[in-house]
C-alpha cells in the first residue's frame, strides 16, 4: 500500500503526515510505504488544488483539510478492504 501526503511541507501537511503514520502503526500495516510529495507538478498531476491531500495507491482520497485520526483510519481501512 502506497500512502502519499501531498503538500508544500506546511504545518497542516506535517500534521497529516504524522496522523497517517500513527494510523499505519496502529493498524499494523507492514507493507505500507508512506511518502511525502512536495513537488508541485506532481501534486498538480493528481488534480489536487488544495493541500494537504492524501493519496492511497495513486487515488486522492482527501484534500484541503487535516482529517481526524478516525477519518484517516476509515480511509485506510476502506482502501485495504478494496484490495481484498
């Protein structure tokens, strides 16, 4: 599972990175790759207009806000369920 935090490195982007890392640890996802993407052309290629954003396996699942830990948990568990 590839998790990408898209943003400039601002405080909100750092918060999203921390929350995502915490959820990955809590869920015990050993194959998770957590990546910070700060390159604006790459961010724009995802169609993201507002950061921070979170992409899971190449699909943007959230943008423009810092979600709660429960929100991130839900997004990741939903993505895991889709993987089968």
